[in-house]
């Protein structure tokens, strides 16, 4: 048994909750994972305030997708609060034009219609082609979406879709930073994260094989081993 495990704080992405990390947490051995629920935040400023209220000084912060963008933004503007930063499946530029348009149309539709849950075509975008056949992964994505519901979806899409680029501020990050990307991520390319690595002073980029966007679901063992090795 490892004593004095390090507290590590985890943030999820859009329409994700703690279930995203359940296998990662179960496989952890040298850390004490602490989940921060940011779904009440209606802006990145509010999300930053939630993070600030939950973490201690010299925190180790892990973020996935939208949660990674929030963690990156928080670290840039609160550099003394974070000692190590781990980002999964994120682009410091924010969302691409295609994704922004998709979210705009989704917001417009939801304002006038009931929400029937995340579509299979959308789930297919999130997962490696081989993993879309794994019902467990599909079910977890659907469960998280059902848990959070229309109100959270509208709030998150409205609050976090339009993101100011953080790329020109990456050189402000002076702490050890780990970037994890999926080799088959249809939303965030590994090349984008490699460019981020080159702009952060003390950064490592690991491309995880056989994974789409949902790294914590698709490759939980690779994710937790990478995290624990990095923070030792």
C-alpha cells in the first residue's frame, strides 16, 4: 500500500461527469483522484472560480477536452496554484469552425425542441472505429448524457463553445505539462497537441495508440500509467 498518495484533481469535458474517469480511478495506485464537477459553470470565468474553490496550493490538475481547455486557461491566469498540468484531447486554439457551427445549430434546435439524447452518429465521432463496436463505451457516453440532460447541455454549449485562443499565452506556462492525444481523434488532431508542446517550456506529448477522442474510456490503463509516471 502506498502511503501519502498525491491529490490529483480531474475535470471532465462537455456532457461528461465522473463516470468518464471511473476506470482510470479504479486503476490508479499512487494518486488520490479528486473529481471536480464544473457543470454548474455558465462561463469559463465561473468554471475557474469553481476550480479555485476546490484545489489546494501546488495542485496537480488533469483536464479532458473542454475540461482540459478550462484547466489550461485556469493555469495560465493562476500560475501559482498549479504545480503540474495534464491535458487530454485539447486544442489551445479552441474549437474549429465546423465544430462551432455544429454547436450553434444544436443550440438553436434545443431551444425549440425536446432533447432526445446524444445521437449514435455523434458518439461515432468520439470513438476510435474499433471502439464504437464496444457497447460498454457507448453506454457510458449515453449514461453521462442522460445524467446531465438538456439543461446542462444548453448551458455548456452556450458557455464554452466560443473560446478565445490561448495559443499566444502558452509560453506563460512554466510548470511540467503532460499532453495526451489519441492517434485517431476525429475532433482534436495529435498534430495540434504537438504544436502546443513546442510552445510550452516544459512539456511532454504522448500519442496514445488505438484511441479516438474519449481517451479515459478507450485507453484507461495507458492514461493512468502516463499520469502516474509523469507525477512521480
